[in-house]
C-alpha cells in the first residue's frame, strides 16, 4: 500500500518526518498522515516523495492509483461492472485474462501429472 511504501522508504533513508517535510515543502503533519494512511498525497506529492526517498516511481504511482480508486469507488457489483466495462472499452478484457490463467493452470497441472508418470516408469 502507498502509506507502507512511503513510511518504509523514509525509514530506510534515515530521514525523520520533519526533515522529509522540509525537503518536500510539505507540512510534517501531512507526511505523518500519508504514512498512517489517513490522507492520500496528490500524485505530484507522491512522486516528489519517491524521488526524495530514492524510491522507484512506478510502484509509487501504481500504489497511488490503487489508493485513489479504493477511496472513491464502492466496489459493489455495479461498480465492478462499470470498471470492467471501461477496461473493455480500452481494449483490456479481464475475462480473457482469467480464461488464459485457467488454461495455464490446467496445462501446469497436466505437466505435473506427466512428470509423476515418468518418474514411476
């Protein structure tokens, strides 16, 4: 989660919340709220904090989007259907991915069975 990435990154860098707040020009109380999951930083703040902490920005961006989506979307069946529809409109079909994963799992299971048979020969 975003707050875990930020807190762990700050602790690993050896910075206090006060020092990080000064470097980022963000109020220290906000830094604490970001780390405790009580507030979500703006995308720009999250990217700045990642840069200051020497973190890879991509996982921070993914965690930021995840936090924002979890905050604004009530994941009931209708919301999930709406999100799925949007993804399909963008060319991402989750059903096909699930089918592929099931096929891969089936193939891996079959391979294991064949290995066992070969070992018994």
